[in-house]
């Protein structure tokens, strides 16, 4: 069975994020930021999974675009966690940048293919 790199990377990132949220909650007793971070971080993979099961190309792109937005929100929370000196998030940020590049590439490629196969509309 062929492995989906995006799904593997987003799942692995979600697992690491659960562990990071737990550390922040236990060590710093910070629940609001850790919860916001965790919701966004796990949503990246969830939306990527939904995209794979999309019923159309438009649905596929829409779900991946949501995943991309959630990744950007996650980046904000990681930067805040790091700047607040709760945890060194360098490794998480590096992984997230890779996921963002993959998402952008898939979205762009899919849109370009869609434009090439779309039929022009002629008004008579």
C-alpha cells in the first residue's frame, strides 16, 4: 500500500503536539494557550484526512486550504509558546514549515491541473 507523506507527517506532528500540550499544562499550568495550540495542531491532520476522502477536486482543495490555515494558526501558537519561554519549539516549527510547504505544493499543483483540464465557457 502506498504511503501518503502528508497524512503521515501530519499525524506524527499531532502526536508530538499532544505531548507538548501535556508538558505545557503540567509544567506551567497553562491551559488556555495549550488548548488553543492543540486544537489547531491536530486539526491540520484531521482536515488532510478529510481532503483525501473529498468527493471532488474542489472539496479536496478546500479541505487542504483549511489544513493550511490551521497550520498557520499553529505556527502562531508555537511562536507564542517559545517567546513566552514555556518550551523550545524549534523542532515543532521546523516540522510545521515542512508540512506548510507540502500543503502549498499540493494545493498549487491541484489547482494548476484543474485549470488545464477545465473547459472554457462560451457565451453564445
